[in-house]
C-alpha cells in the first residue's frame, strides 16, 4: 500500500529528539525559543509564539481579541473543522462563506456576510495555496465596513476594524506577492501536526504582524503568559536563583510547545525550503504532467506570477462526476493499493453544523469542489515510480468507474 502522507522521521530527527531528552529540558525551554526565532526569520515576521497546536493558537488569538457570545466570525465552508470549532468554543457564531474555484474562501462573497457583529475573518490557505490577501485586507479597511465595526474589547477598539486571522495550517513556506505565509495577515497560525508539511508531531505557531499602534513584541510577552495559565514566569525564568516567586494575572490556558517538539521542528525547518519543498514540487509537477494528458482531469493550480503553494495537498478534480462516482473511483484506487483522501467534506455537511441549521445547499461551489475531488499522496520519500503507480491507479479507476 502506498501511504498518504507519512512523516519524514529519519536519524536526524531521532537524534535531535534524543538530544533534547538528554538535555533535561523536555518542556518549553531554549529549543522552543530558538524555533520561534527561526520561524520569525523564515517568514519575515516580527514575532512568533509556538503553541501546542494550530487549533489552540487560533482559539488563543480569538480570545486575545475578545471574541465571545454575540460575535460573528467569517470562516470558509470548505475547511477542516478546527477553523470553525474554535469560534464555537469562544461562544461566537461561525458564518460560513462559500469557496471559489481554487478551493479557497471566495473573497467576493465576504462583504455581504459582514454585519455589526463581525469581529474576525479566518481565511484558510487550502492545500497550501494562499488566499487573495490583497483583496481580503482591502475589505477590512473599506470605509463602509470600518463604520459597521462595533468594538467591544480594548484590542478591538485599538484595531478599529475586523481582524484577519489566517488559518495557515497548510501553507508554511507558501508565497504571495513575494511575501511568505506568516506575514500575509494580521495574525497567522501554522499547524505542525503529523500530517502537515513541517511537523513536530503535534504543535503550532502564531506569527504576529499587527499594525501600529500594536507592539508585537509586547503582545508576544503577554501571550506567553496567557498560554501558560496566566503565570508571570515560565519554567526557564523560574530556574534562575531566587526567582521562584510568580503571580497569576488571569485564568490563562495551557497551550505551550515542548522542547521535544521544537527539537523536531528545528531539524525540519533547517531543510525545509531547499530540500523538503523542492521534492514536494517535483511530485506535484510529475502528477500534473502525467494526469494533465487526460481531459477528465482538472489539475490544481499551485504556481503563478503572484503565488506559490507550499505543495501541501494535491487536489485532483475529476470533471463531470457525481459524489457517488467519486466515491467509487476512490474505492478503485484503494483496491489498487494506493491511499487517497478527500480534503475536505464541507462543514455545513457535518452533523453538528447541520443540526445548528447550516445547509450545504447555500454553498454550491464548496459542494461541487468536494464532490469531485480526490487528494493524492504527497510526502518527501514518495518516489517518482510511486507517483507513476498512483497516477496509473487513478487513470485505471476513472476508466472503470466514470
Ligand atoms: C490540520 C488543520 C488544523 C488544525 O491543526 P492542529 O495543529 O491539529 O490543531 C486547522 N486548520 C486546518 C485547515 C487544518 O488542516
């Protein structure tokens, strides 16, 4: 069986983790702080906070902005559950926006969804393809939209407009107009979960790019406290002689990254752009070359003059098929010993959101994209021969089932 996306665990990773374990610092410590600095350097953003997951990071930032009951947050209908679940955790209401043909949130549909209660937009760079951030960032500063904004927290008053909080779970290393993901929105949150491009087993990072008068360095310091039970000193600071006493300034969360995770992340980051991403692009190119020969294949866009993907998921669409046919084609691929997937089943189709009254009929593009998509295996150690085997399995199964 060709697997879908196993992590790249080699001696370098194992040695780095063993070294962290032996160092005695197994929770948040020097490796986490170094990883934060390296992420800031890589993304070109002023400040980065590492956390236990992307979900935790998104929720932390919604709470930092003061999002709560009565508020609305615009999220794509086409995404993983984390994007909307964190909004529900805060007591606010997710307002879904339909997808565009590139799978990302349809920016043209956002303005109509904005009300006086809208506090945040969470765009998602699906499959690693950056959203149209120029258009997005223009909407939130538009005069009529600014005038609608009704702040209810100190941070909301300070920003004076809707916050753009990117769910960049897929897009570490992606580029948009010469800028890296992580500096495209006010705040971006990455995921380092085991299936993501760059992994620390579980983990995430928040990159801060808030405009003046915000001080990203000060916010970073505050978030360190907020993500650690509101405790004024972390373990590293408390280690210093005579520095044991701390205060609790608020009932904060427990969302810190460990040095074991950061040890993996440092190795992954070191070889990310010039090695890992290079291989992923080759895999994308080979799929496109082979499958592009067939009229039924709709090849995903992953590079143009403005944008460059992080090559996270290869989203192949099959033209003119129903959801049932897609499922049969997937069965046929599985029976040929190839693991495939679907990213994603739109959230309005999921029981919880359906029971909350959302209806997939309101998101026709999201449904269409979902009904004809198959995600193909992409991982560093996937060989060209395996890419050919996967492609053949797809071609044969389409022939059999379409
Ligand atoms: C994986 C994923 C997340 C959640 O990441 P975690 O680190 O597991 O919390 C959020 N959004 C999207 C789009 C994802 O694919």
